[in-house]
């Protein structure tokens, strides 16, 4: 959508307000709302001023003036605001007119520009499968007096004995893929999410209940280029949360909100194209993958520990990345094994649909940074010809959990904690600096923010510790 088309839409739809949005370094959206009559062509030239010192990971108070530069192509009529409103994503600029180097959206665009500069491909396509839970109740508290969380869901198996209108049909642990109603209570809710996504310009391929009990779901929207897919993922999370709220429920993309059941992943499909030519396809090879695709996988798995600092950036992420819950903890590739970090889809795949799927990420990540980091690792593999087949990364098409101890010892695993991933990022991030996509300032800021989170969790007394140690 051009500026002229957007201004025309504002007139034709009787839009009263325009909502300008940015995303902070951690991935949370922020917004400022302007009356529509104050928005014209000049707005898209001069931007909208805001205070950067109040945004996590951005400016200090002595240099707080910043500018939102609206991207008209990201505009949509907001379905949740009562007064007719158009919402628009913005890039962040310094007052002197230069792009702000810590803006995640700017970093994503630099990654796309760098891809073209390499001549290896013209476009990178991403397709995330972000899972979520929809609960009926959530409560949590953590302070000097005590610490707890409490969640509830009408679907949850722990409610089989609940009194007062219990109709049964509870979904068992790890048995939520994918029953019909009345066990699946959220088909209408997900249908509404899908209809709103499509109304906002995001094509949807399917939706379904996921493996866990207590209202776990997944909606797959169509892949797109790197920055556009990250835009769509922010919109997806916004719609999922607000539709849940409309139904009197609450949605979370937290990686592991329930003990003892599957968590929320964000399996991320990736492919490269040179014009209309699929770079990852070569008929007759393993899974019909080209050598370039194996180099990309090699780079992704070689740099996985550093990349995971962006794709799995919460302490909670590593409660999902444990064996036994379809968790992709093994740094190998496979065309069948869902415990492998990289899976190669082979069902109903055409040459143009040939792709690789990095299964480790989760949606607590900032998608702009996560997608950019994955792309940079893959491109480094292509440039250096790091062949996944020759580097001990597979293929491994056996059940990894049934391998002998000797065979298992030959397979590398993902980091066991956020601190381990951050240590890896600190020690190895040169591939991210290529082409000025990331820079040292962004890496250092990310490490500072995330290390503070890890320290806070590590030094907070856990309720389980009372059970284990109170009487010692």
C-alpha cells in the first residue's frame, strides 16, 4: 500500500485515528495515536517524534529524542479499537535522519539487503509456526513474601474431577493433537482469529489444536519475506491475544507455561530464492536438497548456540528444550525426526516449496532479530561451504532417544540454559556482524538485558525449593 492509497483508505473508511507502532529490542510493541486529520503526506516524510529513553534497550535520557518513520505497506484497519483506527508499523530513526542501529526492524531490513549483496540469492522466505495456549485464568506473584503462579483451563486434564457443571471431555496430557469438539473447545475462537488475520491481509493456511492439554493451539499463516513475516508475526500475536480477551480468556506464547506437557515452539521454515528459482532444490539428493541448502544447514547448526541466544531468549525457553516432549534439542538434520533441530519437510513438497525447518525457536523471541540471526548463520555456512553432511550433523533418521549411549554422545545438543546461550553469543558472533547487519552495540545491549533476566531468575527463591529443602 502506498501513502496515497493509505490516505485514500482513511477517507473512504471514515478512519478517525492512526496508530503508529514500534517494537522494542525485546519484541514488545508500543504505540502512539494521532487524530486522522493530523496525518498527511508530510507525516511519512518527517515521521512522528517519541521519547526513546522510555523504551527498553534504546536511548538514555540525555539523548531521548527519536522518530517513528511509518511504513504504509504495513497498515491495517484495527479490528479491536472501537473508534475506526488504522495501525501502522514504523522504523525508528535518529533525529538526524539516519536509521537507528538498535531498531529490530532496521536490522531485519539490513539482513535482507546483505543477502542481495552477497549474490547468493535475492530473497529469503520465512514461515513460523508459533504455538500458544489459551487459558481461562492466570495469576502470578513474586516478591519478598512469596512466589507462585496459577493457571486454569476448562479443557485441562487436571479438571476431570472439578465440581459444578463438569461435562467431561478433558484433553489428556500430550493427547491434544488434534481432537474434534467437544474436546476441542476453541474452534470458534481460532476461526475468529483466522478471519481477522485474513481481514488484516495475512493469508492463513490452517489452524488446529496442538499436542498439550489446556487449550494449546496453532495457526499457520503463509510464508513471506523476512521483514514482512516478522511484521505478520507481531500482528498474529496481537490478534490471538485480543480475540482471547474478547472471549474472556487469556493467550500466551510463553515457551513452557505447563509442567509435564508440551510447550510452545515456533518451528521456522526457511528457503532462499534467486528470482523465481528455488536455491534449496536439487532433484535426486537427500530430500531433494541442493548442496547450497546443506551449506545453509551447516552454518545454522554450527552457529546454533549463538543463534539460540536470539531464537530462544527467555529463561523459560530452556524448560521447553528438554528431551521427551518432541523437543528439538539435537543439533542434527533429518527428513523425519522431530527431535532434530533441523527437519526437512518432504510431504506434499514441490521444487518451489523445498525448504528447511529450524524447530528450536520459540515465540518469546523478537522475530526481526531471530529471523535475521538464522539467515546470517545460514549465509555464513554457504559462503564457507560448511556441509552439514560432512560436519557430523546427519542426516539422522532414527529415533534419537533409542540410540545407544555411544551414538548419542556423538550428537551435539542445544544449550541447557539462557546463560549458556549468552556465553556462546559473547564468544562467537562475528558472522552476525557481516555487512553491518548486527553491530557490537546491539550484541552488547542484548547480552546486558538478557544476562540481567537470567541473574534475576537464578537468584529468586523458587517454590519448589521449599518442598525440597525446607526440612533439611
